[in-house]
C-alpha cells in the first residue's frame, strides 16, 4: 500500500468482497464483520484527514497560486 486515497478505495472494495463471500459463515463471518467495522472507522478518519489537507491546499492555491502548490501523495489516485 502506498497510502493514497486510491489505495484506501481498493482496500475498502476488497473488504466488501470478503463480506460478500458466500463461503464465509458463522464465527468467520462475525470476525469479518468486526474487522469491517474497524476498517470503516479507520477509513473515516483517513478521509476526514484528507479533507482537511484538501481544504488547506485549496486555501494555498487561492493565496499563492496554483503553480506554487504541490498536491500531497495521499490525495493522488
């Protein structure tokens, strides 16, 4: 994982695929649901953090101009 929002998106879809796996039942399914809830909480924090970074970069663009602002790797695909 390179730690971009694109990577997070891929990870979330992989988690969704695991939850949709019909071969997972019983305790294994319960564990996967717990894991999914944990991933969701962490993903929400990452997304909120990225939003703060994005808002700061927008302010920099407004004050410094587009050519003087570097987009963080986290916000790349």
